């Protein structure tokens, strides 16, 4: 967590005490560090400086307009998966020629929105989607730039709920069918083939799955060119993980070296879709303790943030660090407790069976 630190016994974001933010806007509230966001983007972007590339921030990881606007001002594009995300991207000032549209369930209305905006490209996920986009583009009198998202059947070695590159997953076109669909697209009058796309999952903490998938996609690019189908963009997706607890993911520079080594001979512009690696460790969920109580088997620290504010612990059992805003709380003896929210479900927790400071009513907590 860069730029979150204790000053005079109180946790600050950059030079601003979190208690001041809580007083002015209330809790729960997400607090992000601009300096950290800029640092993360520049570290990722500069890692690919030797290659022609475009970084497209994954809006699904954080659709906050201020964050989108900040990244846009740094030259970043976006990867979207809905009409709502397209609307937010345009509102944030992202140029349409830096917008890539992914996702398995694009509606006709959403296609029309994106065609009207003249986005960079659509990542096609099925033969039927290709046919529908051709029809909508014809009605609009436009030509839709497309890439095919291929499924390389590679295990990303991550939580099964966020794995997207295995044959059993709903995402992408099977590798053995891709050439057939590219040939089909070549015969259409209102789509233009511009690229190939692949994304195998999220929170990936090893380099090997990325390189395995990219090797297979590279072979497809070569095969397409043998068939006379040219591609300009190679969208390698996102998924690079971060440290929540004890994970040791590759640094963006290591990831970039691996990607560039495998793609240098292809002569494509790389499209990269980082999400959590840019924003995940750049902010905190600031919440206040409402009550504490001793249950029959454990202690509960009840706060005003819940699973509606941060769903990952409930969905994936994921770990998020919990720390007090007042540094003096760290001096007390730790207690085994659950940090829970006000929602009427037992899955409403932010941390479970965790050793944490002896929080009391009114304390501010950063997650």
C-alpha cells in the first residue's frame, strides 16, 4: 500500500488524515491515492516501452469516474464489458479509439452504442455474436472493427470463479474453431478483422500460464497470416495478480519481458488490460465500528461496511488486510474475531477468524 502511512499516530492517505475524510463525507467510503494510481500506471506502461502497445484499464475492476479520468489523462485506454461501462468511459473523457469492448453478452443496443462511438474494436466471443454485430453494423452503415477472443484451454491456477481460459469456461472461441470463424468474418461486408484477443483469468500469480496461453495465440496469428488474414492488434488481456497476503506475483517488468519476448516477431501492437494490478493496492475501504459483541464461540466486530461494499470475502473467501486508523490500537493485545457488516446474511463478513487489534465502538478501520 503505497502512500498510506501513519503520521503522528494516525493513518493518512498521502498527506490527508483518514479521520478527516470520515468526518467530512461519512463512512463507509472508499479512499484512493492518486499518487499510487499514477505510480502503478507508469510502472506498468513503461515496462512495455520497447513494444508498440496500448494499455486499456479494465473498467470492471473499478468504474469510479475520477479514476477513469485520471488514467485517461495519462494516455490510458479502457476495456469495457457493458453499455454502462462505455457510457462511464466516454463521460470520463476516454477517447473512443482507446476503447476495447469485451464480454460474452453484448446486446444489440450496446453494439449500436459502441458502433456510434467508433470504438477501437469489439472482442468477439461467439459465432452468433459475430453475425449479430455484422447485422447491426450494416443497419448503421458502419464497419465494425473486430478481434476474436480465443480460449486457449490454459489453467491460470487461480480461484475457479475467476478462471476464464479453460475449455469448460463460457469465455472465448475454442482454438480449433477460431480459423473457421475468422474465415467467416473475412467474408462479411460490415466487419473488419483487426486483431486476436485472449484473457485467461484474474489474480494470476505465476508467469507460466500467461506465457503458455500467449504461445498458443502466437501460433494462431501465424496461421491466420498463412491464410491471408492480417491482424494488427494482439490483445493479451489482463489478470496479473497482486499481493493481498503472502502472494508473490510477477512484477509488471517481469511480466512485460515475458510477453514481449514471445510476441516480438509478430509485429502486432499489444493491447493490455490490467485491472487490479493498477488499483487493487491503491485504496482502502474506510469503515467505522458500530458495536462489538462476544458471541457463543467468537467475538464479532460489527462495522458499517458490508458485503454490498466489498463482496470478495463473501464470494471467494478472499483476504483483505485490516488495520486501525489510530496507530495506538496496534499496541493492544490482538483478539481472534470476525469483522462483519450490517447485512442480514451470515456471509456478510470482511474478515473471518482473524487476529486483529482490540477494536471498540467508534473506531475507524481501514480494509
